[in-house]
C-alpha cells in the first residue's frame, strides 16, 4: 500500500519509526554512516522515509555530534574570475565529502570580525581562507577562535600555527624570469596586486631574484588596488602615457591573469599591441582565448583544493603540515614581443 504523508506538517523521525516498527533512534542510526543497524532494517527505514518524503534534520543531529558538516569559505575579490573557478572546485569537493559551505565574502562593509563571529555562531567545522588579502586582524581573530581549524590556500599564512596549501610562487617567479631573459629581454617590469599585510605570494621575490641571477635589475613595478581587469588596464595605460617609447619596458610579469588581460587591453587601446611581452599567473579560461593567447603559470587547483580540505578535516598528524606544490608554465604567444 502506498504510504502518504500529511501535507499539513513536516514528517518526523517518529512518523518513520512508527511505520517501520523501530525506535526513532534507529531511524537516526539508519542515516548515520558507520552506525550499527541491520541491513534489512536500514533498507526498510530508508524506503519508508523516501515514500513519506522524510530527510534527517542535520542541524538537530549536530547538537549531539557537535559537527555541523559546514565549512566556512572566507573570500574577497570575487570580481576575479579565478576566485569563482576556485569557489566552484572547493564546493564540488566538499559536497563529495557530504559537507556544505558557508560563503563569507569580506568587503569594506563586512569585516573579518563580522565574518568569523558568524562562523563561530553557526559552529562551522572549519575555515578555508580563499581570499587575496590575509590581514593580521583576520589571523588574530581566527587564532582566538581556537576550536575552529583554519587552512589558507594559495598564499603563505606567515604563521607556523596556520597551515597553508599553495603553488610554489617563488619558483614560478624564477621560471618566468628565466623565460624573459632567454627571450632576450633586458628592461623588465612587474605588475603587483593589492598589498597584503600578512601573506607572501612569493612570486615577486622569485621573479626579482631570478632576474638578478642573470645580472638584470627589475626596471619597473606597477601597483594595482584590486585584482580586476580595469585595474590592470588603467595601471599600464598610465605608465604608457607617462613613459617615452624608447624608455618603456620590454616585458612584464603580471601577478595574475586578470591583471595581465587588463594590461593587454591597455596595449590595444594605446595602439601598442605586442610591444610589451606579457605573462600572467593562474591560467584562467580567458587566457587561452585567441584574442589574448596569454602565456601564464598554471596552478594545480584540483590537487591543491583536495590537499587543503584534507588538512582541514584531519586536525592531527602530518595532514596539518603546510604544502608547496609545483605548477606549470603554459607557453602561448603573449611572451613574444612584436618587432618595433
């Protein structure tokens, strides 16, 4: 006989238990991975639950297990396409492990204090920092909430107590410096993203050291306030407008792809396409577009996200150690400067 539930109220575990001939605690165990329940009982409970439209109340269960299966994702600069790609990969992998996500989008209106207070109140099982600017305030707040583990992605936390998982930016910078030198460039610049108080991408340091080892001093550093295409475009346009042609740099490493694409748009707007070699970092989808053919440094995102989540969920032993992973230099056309 088809079981029908009343539409006037939410179906409870007691309703399922009554029809299945078991206790409501058995119903709860039937939905708990690893709990001891006879296979035939588990099957009967789940069949009746499906017919009634019942699903366990995870929030209620968290009161007894002290685990909410919610991970807080601390982000900023969501205008950066790579952040959206990262968010998609993190949530995908968390969902495969039966975890939900709480997005904490830091901004001038929503401070780290507000974000971490909410995370604490909702009793998240961990915090994954995916932002671009890791401040002393955020680190201090995270450390004060000692029962919530924190892992930083794609940048060095600068703190021995906070593990990080990142691409080896220093080595990446050295490889890009070597590419420029081997291409014959001697007047070389760097476009930096927003300044961060407490983190080191290490791309700039590796790039500068790689040039110095070849006897070349970095000529120019251009600064931007955000990881946005418009910021990269405006920064390079100001440089082009204020620098005579014969004194301009020959090549420039941009701290990420969206800045590099903005820089290439600036060259187009100033009728100087191909006059400055450009290399980015991240290998976002737009980088491979025929309009840009951006040479860039690819991060092993899927692997790094998995490693970060493992460290977040396993709070003991080797899993809490930080990790630096190699990436790959992706050669396209933008690092080749057109003849004058």
